[in-house]
C-alpha cells in the first residue's frame, strides 16, 4: 500500500484571521493532499478576510 504525501501545509490563527505558510507555534496546522482543495481553501479564507504572511 502506498502512503500519502502532504503537498501543502499552512498554519492558521483564527482569532486574528492570519494564515502563515511557515511554522507558527500555537497556531492550528492544516495539511492538504490535493492542490485544488488547498487553493479553494485559500480562496475561501481570503473571502472571509484572512491575511496571508
């Protein structure tokens, strides 16, 4: 059986509405296996007013 490989990951700070593409201690880590799902999630966050760093 083949293992799955994480393609993308991000860290969220929901209270301040910030997304980071670099490890942030205490922030929520999300892993994505599918590029399309990752991009759709980023678009949704942008529409909700999240900032990216």
